[in-house]
C-alpha cells in the first residue's frame, strides 16, 4: 500500500498571487529537514502539499516528526493512496485504518470531492465507506459529533487519499519569507522563546551571544549551542556569533556607577549586535525582554538601550509573564537546558541596587566614562567574526 504525507497550508492560503512563493519556500525548508531520510517528491495541490517517499524503507514516522516542526503548515497526516474506484476506496480505508478502528467504539467518515467528475458526491462516499466499515468491524458505531476515530477520504485529481487523525502543524509562516533578524541569546529561559516566536513569523535567525571568560565558562557557551539546536529544529540553521566581552565588562565595572552597570552593558550589547546584524544582512534585532521583569526591562531602561540600536528591536515576550514564557519553553524543549546553573555575562557584576528609571542623557554620560570604548568594541566585533570564520573552516 502506497503511503504519502499530506500537509495542509495555514496562512499561506491567504497570500493570493504571492502564494506560490510561500509554498516554494515551505517545500525548500521541508527538503532541508528530511533529505537525510531519503528521496522524496513534492506536489502542490489545492491548499495541500503532498510529500511522496520514493523508497519503501524510508522512516515516515521520523519524517512526520521533523515536518511537524517546520513553520508554515497547520496540519499533517500520513495517508494511503488508491485509485478512484469506490470498491477500492472502501477496502483501502479498512486495510489502512483497521488497527485504529478495532480498538474504537465510535467513528465517522468525512469526504472531500475535489474531483467533481467522480460519480459519487461527498455524502454518498461517506455512506459507502461508513457502511462497509460497519459491516467489517463488530461493535463499531457511528458518532458524527465526538468520534474516537475519523476516517477522511479526499478524492483528488490524481487519486484518492485516505487518512485518520490529522496532527497539528507548527503553524506560522515559512522561515525565510520575512527576512533575517539577529537574536541576542543569553542562555536563560526568555531569549530562546523569543527566537522561536519571531522565527514562526517567517524570519530567518542569526544569533549573538556575549561571553566573559573567566567569569563565564565554556559550559555556558555550550548551553547556548544546545538551546539554538532546539530552536533550529523549528527555524532551520542558525549561525552563532560569540562576542568576547570580558574586557568591556571589566571596564564598565571599573569606570561606571554600579547602579548603571546593567543598562550600560545592554547599550554596548545593542551597538555590537547591530553591527553584527548589519554585517550579516539582518534587518532587526530580537531580545527576550519582558516589560518590568527585571530592573533593566523597565520602559525607561529599554528606552536607554533602544537608543543604541541602529535596527528595529523586536521583543516577542514583552507583554508575557514568566509563566507564559515557561510554557512555551517547555513546548519547544528548551526549559531544562535554560535552567542549568551556568553563569552568563548578564549576571556578571550585577548591581545591588540598579537604577530603574535611567534617562538616555545620563546613560550617555555614564558610557562616556569608559576610556577607549570604541577600540574595545572594534576588538570584540573582530573577535566574534574571526571565531565564526574559524568554525566554518574547521
């Protein structure tokens, strides 16, 4: 019995004349995720993408699992393919779904007749298939409102697709259809969630992490790599720039008022991230900040840090409380990694009494207290770029 994977379009179906562009990007992203499993062919038809394995030994369970994390679809189903003959349709429905139906008490049949040349209308298809299944499986009853099993029959131009339960897709828009942005990732709970949420809107990600050895360890940087690995299961490949930040943080400690340590650090991070983002062709910055969660995330502090960004700053978590962010982090499997007790540079030299209502004028004055800051920033930028170049070479 031939099996395929059916993908149901989400928002893509609303894209009008641009729809094909979005579908092509979705197919490209799916190919990247499942190409290692074997050869597949792809076909676009009536708000559906049909993924057909070219070899019988392909692991379709793994393929469905991977595709389920690709942004752009709202539903996924494994389906059997058969000829457009009602006798064959009835038998295929039984053969393909009998294991589910044998352990169910209730079921219903749904039918879609996209091929209007098929002689039976949708209600007639339901009657024929439903009646056959009732005759084959003792004790099974029809429940059109709350069935345990739904048997779906789709009569298409090139054949009939029969499937059971449709799994939810990842939703959103295909990655790469909304440009590129640079994610500031610390290793905490919030920033991976922010990256996931903005990638869901079709944005391709580059990431920037600030490391301050010996105050931060290699384990902290490894944690960031693991977090991005989880996010990339949804977003696709993410390049990571690790910025050597020790010299700058020590200068902030030595020359700035303690109450402004964090705001000053965030301002410099914004400047360096903007520079890296522009070098990568990104068009926005992303942070995991949530309004009022900590002292550096008040409206006044955010105003001071935004002043230093040369690109728009997106904050997908800005109106969320911690519990809402944690729920998403558990969904995408980043929570347990994020709570590992490895210091990141955001917790280095944390002020005892941070200023919660700084002004941009005062923030600029404090930043000006740091001698040779521009030279240190140039050095940090070059260090981040050289590290990723070396990583590519190896």
